[in-house]
């Protein structure tokens, strides 16, 4: 079962990479195992992932990212 889940994740990532603008960060709202929501951000330019507790924090990160670019 874990192998199938891994294969599905790989295929989803491949699919996303084909349609995503790699100049823009990928932002996704997720939930942890306790049901708490958070924001996952992947920055293609730095190849780093970030996790934020609110959309306000994501907006601040984006503003900072473009301010220093």
C-alpha cells in the first residue's frame, strides 16, 4: 500500500511540474493529522519548502521575497 501511495505522489508531482510556472511559488493549503490547517509553499527558485500557519504569513513571505528580488 505504501508503494502505491509513493507512486501516486511521484506521478502527481510530475503532473504538477508540467503545468506549473516555475517562476512562481507553489502554494497549497493542507491539514495535519489533527485537522489543523496550514499553508505549504514550495519556492522553485530556491528549491525550498516553507510552512506557514496563516495566509497572512504567506502574503508577508511573498512580499519579502519580491522586495529582495
